[in-house]
C-alpha cells in the first residue's frame, strides 16, 4: 500500500474531532463511493448532511471546460462545540438484523415458490400449469446463520411449508423467501375458448395479500395457522362451466354410465370345421393341439396363394414345385429355428455340434427338409401377388408385395373372430413395428417405400396400425402406414375433414360399426372429434388426450389443483336435450392424464397396488402403494396394453425378426405378419385354456413347430399319406381340424 493512501482505520485514527474541513479533505483521498460513507460516519447527526455534501464535492472530479483553480477557498463548515464528545459511529445496517428484517423471527409468516420446496415434477402433478408460478406459505421454525464456500455470510431459514394437505419442513436460503402471506397471482385473461368468469386462479376470496389504498387492512393468518405452526392455504375454487371451441363442459362427477349400458358378451373364434372357441371354453373336455389353434388363426386362402405364386419361381430355377404340406413344414422349420442360437442358418443343418457339450440341431434328419430346399423356399416364397407385374418401381407397385397377405388376415378375422369382453366389449387400437434397417424411404425407389422411425418404439421400419380384441389380445385388423402420395393415389385419404387420428380410427373399427363396442386408443388417435365420430358410427370410445385438444377443456383441467396421486376431476358435455354425451376426466398418477370418454363413469373403481423401494429412515424397504382409480380409467388400462403385449410376444419371445435376417424388405414384413398369426394362436390357446393351460409360451412354439413338421405329411399323396393316416387314426390323434383342412 502506498504512503499516500489512507485506509478506513487511518481516517478514524487521525480524524480531528473539531476541524470538520479536514474530514472532507481526508475523504477526498478515498474512492468516491466510500468517501461519502466515511464522512457521514465521522460527524454528528446534526452536521452529517453538510459533511456529506463537502465530501461529495471534494471527491467529485473537476469539470473539463472550467477547471477549479487550486487556490479556491474551501467552503466553511459549521464547527462542533469544544465541550462536545465525538459521537460513536452508527451501526451499518445491511437489512439482515432481526430489527430490520421481518423474516428473521421464529414464527414469522413467509412465502416462496413451490419449486423451492419440492421438485418440479411433484409441482406439476399437484398444480398443473401453475407449477412454475405457484406460491406456498409457511412459518419460520429456525434461523440458521452460516458461511458460504467463499467465506461470505449467509442466512438460511428452516420453515414448515404447507403444500396442499401436507406439511413439509424445508431449509431454504433467505434470499428465496419473502415476508408475509403469499399474494394472489394477477388474474390473467381467460384463454381462448374458456368462459369468462371461470375461477382459474389460485387466489382465495378470503386471502389476498395485496393491500390497496383506501381498503381495510389485510387480515392476518389467524385461523389459517394449523396446530403444528404451519400455514394452511384455502384451495382454489374449481370452475363450474367452461367452453372450449364451442363445446360447453360442466364440472361434476358421473355416477351413471355415459350413454346406454353396454351389453355383455364373451369373445369367440370359429374354427374351420365350424366349432367355437371362446374364453375358458377349453378348460374341460378339450384336447386341441397347438396345430389346431394355429389353423384357426392362419387364413387358408393365403396358403393356397403362396403355393400358386411360389411354384413358378421354383420351376424357373429348375426345381420341383412346392405343395401345401411342404409349405407347412417350411413354416414349422422357420418357427423351430427361433428356438436355437446360431450364427448362420447353415449351422442348423449341421450333424456335428460346434461345442462337445451341445447337441447338434441336425435339421436335415429331424425335419425332413434339407438345407438347400429350405434356402430355395426362403428365396422363392411369395406371399402376395404383384398385380402390376413389376413393370415400374412406384410406391403402389412395391406395396403390392404384402397387400394380399394383409387383406387375407383382415378377411379371415372378420369372418371368424368376434371381439368382446365378459363385462364390456372392448377393441384396442395401437400400432406395431416390423424391424427393418435396410434400403427404403421416399428418397429412393428401392426397398421399403415408407420407412418410419419413432423414438418410443424399440425398433424402426414398417409401421402397421392395428386393432385387437381388448380381452384376448388377438389381432383383428391391420393397416400398413403408407405415404401421403400413395394414400391420394389409392383414395384412402378421404377423411371427411376430420383429424388424421380420427380417420385412422374409423377405418380400423369400421367392420364393427353399430355394435356399441368400446374402442380404446392412445393419444395418437384420441380426440373429442374421434369420440364424436365413433358415436355417429354406433361405437363408444375411451382415449388419452395430449395434443389434440380442440373442443377439450384442457385449460380448465390443467389448472386445477389436487392433493395427491389418485385424485381426479371431471367435466361433462351434454346435448341440448340434457343427455350426457361426453366425459372429460383428469386423473393424477406419476403425471396428469387426460381422458375423453363416451362411456363408463367416474365412480371409484378397484384401486391398484404398486410395490416400490422406499427409504424408510435408515433402511430401504419394499412398500405397497395403493392409489385410487376411477372406473373409466380402470376400463382403459385393462384394455390399452393388449397390442403392446402382442408386440413383445412377437419381438422378444418368438424373435422371428432377430433370428432370421433377410435383405428383402417384403420378406421381412411378410415374416412379421406370419409371426403375428403365430402369436395369435398362442393367445387363443392361453385364453381358451385359462388356468388349465399347461404349456408356457416357449413350449407352445416348440410344440407348434413339431406339429407343423409332423402333420404336414398328412397333406401329401400316395402311400405316404395313407400310411400316416392309418398311424394317426390308430393313435387317436387325427383331429377334426386336420380332416376339415384336407
């Protein structure tokens, strides 16, 4: 430090008590901001103003145009009497003392943002769209002074906060807390479509912390203080009526089912001989084999088409044409190959094991189908006829490679499958993915015409929109997602002005129009328009709304506050005659879920349990959590996951797409469609047998492959056929389905 620089200690030590002019001169040697403070601290209150003025004038730089001469006289300052003692400097108040800050009292009323007390996910669950602006109040329990990492002083407050119906003790920084009761937010104009006057804010009529001039004084917390010392806020009043895009919704629960009651019926499947298979109908007295369940799910006209289209391709290579029995054996070997781990397909026909502790597959000896013949069938098999003859590479021409197979599955399910459920008849609508990472897309006229990649799906490739039975999970109808140009070319884009999701929904469930079945769909198809369109078709609807909010009271439901998980709020839309037509329900789980429904009620349903690991004191324990569930939400979740389960069975358990790779996109999609039929046969077996089902899913696939390989010889000709017929009749294993198929 230089000799000409005066510190604060030097000023106080050398400051004469009487010549105040010297104080101003000493302050001039310090920085401008500190000079005024030191001059004020060194003089009595009666002369503080004059001393501060002198110090400020001395510290100010001279003007540029008219500099002050060095001989200018210093302005005279009033002198202190000689008998007066020098006054003590006043305490520097920085606003953190208990006498200056109302927040530093134990028991003080304070408030802060809810996100400072709990995480944003929890706030979104309880306060919806108000999560980022919600204020919570509490009482100070303890004032905790301390130091920051850099040595600066800090002050924390341990406060008992009230969040809805519970009290949370949380320590927060003093700068995040404000004194007093939480003020009401400034009322914002009603959103588009919301009825003016709806109480959408969190303010309480009896508690407004802002005091306007001329108004009576603000009331204190008074009765709002609970026994534990925390502050209890009055919950906001929910809106009673809202209008969204011309639709008026009224708040209130639904005690009676929306619309007419749905009749009871069980699902059923008609086999080739005409027998009915229904839920738990094969528990007693039935000996159907996996082969029979497969023939009930696989369209027989598709097998005939495959023979007609595959034989010319084989003959063109100089090979024998195929037969019905050989194609069934080919399907059986394809399913059996998924039960093995191998590097190349040729290893399955090896008679020598790769490891001495493993058994050689030896498919040549065990299945009767050589490796060369299987490879020829794999490369020549055709599932659909290309009507254009392959003269061009247009998208419509390439889609013809799989169109016939899909049409056969749809026609077979329409004729043989009746979807329903014991209590109500449900249809689940969702999508499936066929794995493909080869050529394709709109940028090249080769490979898969429409390549789809969805983040939430485990695989990318060809997307198939489908409808399934809400009880058994069996596929009912399939529709491949094509490009907009192809839809315009074939005329499937005529949606009548409705949203795309509603148009897809109508196309998938059209065969069951007028049956009053309940359709469940996710946010890809769900909207108020979809529910209205299905009502016009004679169908009911339950769906989850996310982005398609036109006509839906999303603004009102998302701003409502709830206490805990499992709570719900309901709005209803009625016709001019007073008949309840639609129900909008918000239910809180991990996050808020918004439903639109034209059936069911909001009465309490069966609560669901979830077992979770929670930290209980010093130890972690498994705790069973139970949450409330409205009936409409229960009905939706019992049905909505059927197609996802079907996809897991096909991709993770059957694994046709993973075990048998191919470079032909049409072969990949066709094999995936075949896998859907195989999974449907498993679901038919497990639902028809119920608790008496002895086979697991893996065992069912193994037995199905064995039956397809063995029984395919019955469909041959000559002495081999007669010998096997006599053998199976003698053993009593010849089933009515095989005889009807022959």
